[in-house]
C-alpha cells in the first residue's frame, strides 16, 4: 500500500511513522508513506498557501491552487483508490472504515490546518471525509497519523500474529476483555483462576462474557 499525505506541517508527521509496528511495516515493504509539503506547490511570495475567508470571519483557509497542483501531480503518477480529507466536520472513523481502507493500493490523505480548506477542494477532489472524534484538534496532522496507524496495522503481514488484529476491541463490535501477565498475584491482587486453568474453551467463553460486561458498562451505545 502507498499513502501520500499532503500537509503544511510535515514535521508533525515524521516521528509517528518512525517507530514500532509502523516502522517495521515500511521496512518489510508492506507500506510506503510519502509526505508532501503543500508549500512546495506554490510560487507565491513567502510560500503562502492560505488566505482570509470570503465573507469575513476569523481564521485562514487553505487555497485550492496548491492543493490542485499537488494532487494533480500525484494523479499523473498513479491511480488512487481514495482521496481522503481529515476534518472534524465529517463522519467519525470506525474500525470498519479502517478495515476497508487497509485493502486499498494507493490513497492520498489531505490534512487541513487553520479553518480548513476551500470548499471547492472537497467538491472537486475529495472522495472520502473522516473525523477521528467529536473534539477539535489544532490541525489534521495528528488525525492523519491516527488514521494511518489504524489502517497500516491491518495490512496482512504487518502484525506478526495474524489473528491479533481480529481480537482487537471493536473487531467484533465489543470492547476487548481484560488481560493479565505475570505475576499471578501482586500485592494480594489475583489473576482470575479461569485464566490459569488451561481450559481454553472455558477461557474463550469467559473472555467473551467479560467483553460483553465491559461494553455494556462503558459503551452501551455499541450494544
Ligand atoms: Cl480530522 N481534524 C481536526 N483538526 N480536528 C479533529 C479531527 C480532524 N477529528 C477530530 N477532531
């Protein structure tokens, strides 16, 4: 899979992809991530890519021309399955969205900053809009990092144990059950006996029940 990210703050997107699972996914050749600085696609003085909004109001808006130039250049080189704009005024990211995006070959992610992008960008180029939750971040870069992480870990071969993504919270519509490791007792707090029993069908049953209990308590909206 190839992911092209268009941003005015590429620095914000460097570290998130340089560690752990996402780093190894790139080393294994399972994903390529390319950052594009929107300011490289303008000839204007001071490399300005934003301007005041028509009609007045606080906040700058990213202009269509540099975005057009950047996306058009990328589209000359390959076809894209989706051109995604990350923005708080969009449907919220779900595990099912990440699942289907992980099957794509090439995607572009456009990140907004300031007040967002000129509406015509959304109408002309964007095929999918995604928010990562009901709160506002100062820019779309961290949201793009979250989205990429959610997608990349699902690409076959990225996680060592192929089944581990399948037992994530949300994969079956439930939160994950509690997990424990050694020691079996710590300051009087014991690991549930069932997990030490070696009875794997019973353990699976227990985990499912705990997942249901947890979901009912913390996220009843998921039931
Ligand atoms: Cl995608 N961008 C920004 N700026 N804030 C957000 C968001 C995105 N998703 C939730 N809040």
